[in-house]
C-alpha cells in the first residue's frame, strides 16, 4: 500500500495477533473484527519469513470472511472481495517447500478457503483447481467443499447427462472425506455425520447410481496425430468448453459441447430466420473466437523462442537491448491475448442485449465495465438491474471483471490475482495503445540489472538538483540584501547567478523527465510471465462462457410458463 508505514512483525508478535484473531472469530465479536481489519489494512509489515507473511495474510482473510459471513447483506459485498484478496496474498507469499509439513498444511488451508469464498462469488468452475490442489495435500475439508461444489454444478446444468458425472464426483469426494474424519475438528465432522446433507446425498446416490448411464469408454475416431496432440493439450489445460473437462480427462471431454440452453421467445412474424437465431449465432461466434485464440496459444507454445519466420524477414530489426522477441511465437501470443480479452467485452454485449440492461442506442458504449459496474464513492456496485440478482453466474461474471480490470475508486483486486506480474488490463493497454515487449527470461533480468546500474545516476541527478535548489535559496537572500543596501550591481549579479542555477536545475529536471518518459514507454514482460498470464486469461474466458450459458439457464428457469410453448430446434451446419 503506497505511503503506508512499514514495521517489523516478528514471530512472537504474529503469534499474539493470530491468537487474538482466533479469539475474536470464536467469540463472533464482529465490531472488534471490523475494527482490526480497518486498522491493519492501513499498515504494511515486513516479516521474518515467507511463512509468517503468508500466515498473517491468511489470518486477515479469515477475519474478513467472518465479517462477510455475519453481514451477508449484498452478494457484491466488499468484505467478500477483501477476504479473497487476502487469501490470494497469502497464497502468493508462501513458499512451495515439499519438506516443510507446516507450510504444506497452511497452503492447503489457504487453497481451501480461497476456493470456498470464490464459490461464494458464484465462480464454481474457477474454484476446482484450488480444491484439487488442497486435496492432493490431504486436506479433509477440501473433499467436503468440493463435494458441495459438484452437487451445486450438477443441479445448475441443463444437460442432465453431464450432471450424473458431477454427482459421481461429489459422491467419491464424500467417501474420501469419511475416511479422514479423524483429521477434522469436531465441528467440521458434522458436514459428513449421520443426518447431514452430504450423508443423505451419499445414501441417495448409492440407491440411484445403478440407474445412471456412464460412458467412460467413449473414444473419438478419425483423428490424426497433430490433432490428437492438440486435443490432448487442451484436455490437460482444462480448456474445453465442456464442464466435464474440470473433473475428467480422456476422449469423453474432448469436445466443445457448451451451447446456449433452451429459452422462451414469443412468436414474432417480423423476424427473419437469421434474426430469430441471433443469440445462438452470436454464441457460436464467441465459441469460434475462443477456439481460435486457444489454438494460437497452443501453436505459440510449440514454437521455440529463437526460431525466425519469413513473415517479418523483409526488414532489418533494431537491436534496442531490451532482449525482446519478435517472431511468430510472440505474434501468436499477442493475437491470442487480444482475442481472449475482447471476448469479455463481447460477453458484456451479449448480456446487455439478452437481459435488456439498457437502450440499444448505447451499443457503442457497451463494455464489460460499464455493463456491470457503477462506482459509488469507494465502492464498486453492479448495474442497478443486477443489484438484487440471485443469479450466481451473473455474480461470477461481475467478480471476474474485478480480476482483470483496475476500477477507479476501488480496491485494486487485479494485482493480487498473480502478484508481481503485470495485470491483464495493463498488458492489453500497452499492447493496443503503447508498446509491449515480450522478452526472454534471461533478458528480462539483464534489463533489470541495467536499470539498477543507472539508478545511482538518477540519484546523483536528484542530489544535484537538491544542492542547486539550496544555492538558489541563498541567492534569494543575497538579492534581498542587495535590494535593501541599494547596491544595483550586486543585485544584478545575484539575479544572474540565480538564473544560471535555475537553468542548471531545468536541464537536470529535463533529464529526469526524459528518464521517466522513456523508461515507461514500453511494458516489458518476460516470456514465462506472459505465458502464465495468457493461460490464466484463457481459463477466465473459458469459464466466463460457461457462466454466461448457465446464467441464461438460471434466468429461464425462474420464468413462469404463461401458455403454450412450442419447441424450436436450432439448426446445425
């Protein structure tokens, strides 16, 4: 936090703080919890270890989650955002140490909590990797939480043929949680105890499972080696537009089966055939754009960093010592990023039209931000038409926005999605309006070293300016004395000296301005950072399309039938 005071929090102080936080949470003293949250977010601490730093952020996250659980006034509550924010900080801070059992245990708790509160945001697909990671570490509550999440997904899907796979996944997680009851806190065991919702579900599933028709041995035929390689990669990255890809691998999930659910539309003889299918055609276009960007990412990953291509061999390239890579690999990456990013605004346009959130005269101003967010003071609120929405998947899209965009007058959530890596919006802005350079990892470090070598020159110039300004202050005194004594020559000499000093300051300030202007002209992102960010954006876009489809399904399920409904089959090419 810029301008915040930094103080050391040693291990003893941290132990006292976490004990106090646990005490407040146990006693449900929400006024004191809110007070401590307000106090500690105004300060920054340095810690004796990365474990201590992670534990501190985890504790703050627990405090905010308790505040949110107590109030639960708005689905877009800032307390919910802050809980997720601090869990993200905690996850980033902790080291991945396979020999440190204490760190492994803490990380699994962080992953489970961040998943639980992302789930509260409606992001039921985004949470699955966190649950899976915590499950690998043997966290019993992660099994319980994932089971609940899978049941929710199964009940939300319009394709009941897919629902049974999610129900099976939930059942298997309940069985694993049963085995680990001895590791749970007594209060946590209630979730799988006799008479609990999960235990009752487990009994129901055992009775009904024989009626379910699973197709686990499904195989795709007629696929050549290159296509098979691509499909296997998409499967591994969990990037198919297919909810089963989150819980299964293999040929069964290697299809982008996501589509719009059925929805009711009145008979309107004024509509042409294509106009009547506008939403379905638009959704197909979104899927096509996503699949193309996904393929560009795959192709880019397969190209070595040092391979040139004839597309830009027709001119000589400038060596600007930024170690930037300008080849087919990075061009594919940049275009993939552009398409993924633009998909989010296109999803906003779809929502704007489908849910009638505003006049069609405002089409030119439709974007992911102005559809979803209205800033008021220091809070970000959704569009008024969505404020009272109980649609979890609309909520999910709102929170995804806050992950990728920096909102004015609002806490910057995006910097903590993947701390120390340029935000999606910053990358996109540089790519479209300024200069973005993807550099090799070694080159990025070389550029940093070069920057550091010149930092002392910057400090020298700043010190020179400070000394010159002191001399200028002395000149004012001399000019004043000359005026008082009536010595015209002495006054003119002092004024000339002052002007000379001011001219020197001006020259030095111009150097600093040029330094600031040129150092911020281009955004440099390492290859590893960009690939990680691009994969993250691909996942967000994939999930956003899933949420969009399910948001429409939810809204349609809430409508009351008011007469004869004629089914209409959507034609396929």
